[in-house]
C-alpha cells in the first residue's frame, strides 16, 4: 500500500489559473513534507518543504500542512505553461538523513 | 557548484545481462541515495549511505541488485541479471546536514 497518496493523478488548468494538488501520508511517524517538481525527462527539483502546521508562501507557490491529518497541499497561482510537470510529494521521518518516501505524483498540464 | 553526476545516461539490455550505474555526488555531501523511478510513478528508495556505510537497503532486491560506496564519495549500483520489470530511471541523490536531497539526471534503463 502506497504510504504517500497524491491526488488528483492528473490536472489540467488554463494559463493564469490556480492549480491545487493534494498529498496525505498514511504513516503517522512522518513529520516532514516536501514538494518536488519534475519536468519530462529531467530530475526532480525541490520546490518547497514544510515542517510546521500552517502555510508557507514562496512567490506563486503556497504550501499548507495539517499535521493532525498528515495532509499537505500545494497551490500554484497564475499558472504558466512552464509549470507543466509531474509534481511529487514526499514525506520523511525526523532523522539525521532525509529518507524521503514519494507519492506517485500529480501530472499538471497548463494550457496556453 | 557541480551537481550530482550520473553515467551512463541511457542503457538498453537484454534480459539476463548485467549493468552498472555510477554516481558522483556533490562534493561534501555525506549522504547518498539511489532511487528507482518506473515510468509515470514516483521515485522509490532502493538504498542509502552515510559516508561509506549502508544505512538502509531494505528495499534493494538483494538477489540481483548491489550497491557500494567504498570511499564515501562515488557510488555504483549494479544489477546482476536484469529483468524486464527493472525498466525504469535510476536516480542518484545526495545531501548533507538538513538540506533536501539533490538529484542527478538519472540513468534510463530499458530491459528488452
């Protein structure tokens, strides 16, 4: 059973629109969440991380975390075609090394 | 700063053949990870090292896969007798302290 579940599997939004991606961990031992973006044929690149309850904003990207439900969400406002990519959520336990457990990802397509 | 370097970029094998993947992490990064990413899925951790020591290899199919990092720098992942189900991209990542793992561009393996 996948320990990190992402939804939706795929998402299409118009250019300039808002994209909302969800992620939940079924492992109650995790404490940290990460969002990576992977363009086709490229390596995953870390977008944002969140460790505390609440919200974190960086430019057009906002991440929310609810530690009680182990749910995190990523919101992209003013989406651009260059945002089209596979968005991967990962969870890890508090430890000296980041042993990331990834979900299957959400494939985002931004239509011009 | 140079990124994580992997070679080869592509490999095509017949079932039963052996293959090795090589990874040069970012200088100073003590932790090195190997992930397997099947097509349209998220990366799955195979093994990770801190310096030359294996920290967790519980997800590494030990009958056919092996990984070493003898001097705590470069690492090699080997598949002894490849199967079609091994078709995937093999990603190496490295990190230090509390930084998020940084990924290389990966090796795309096709087993025919």
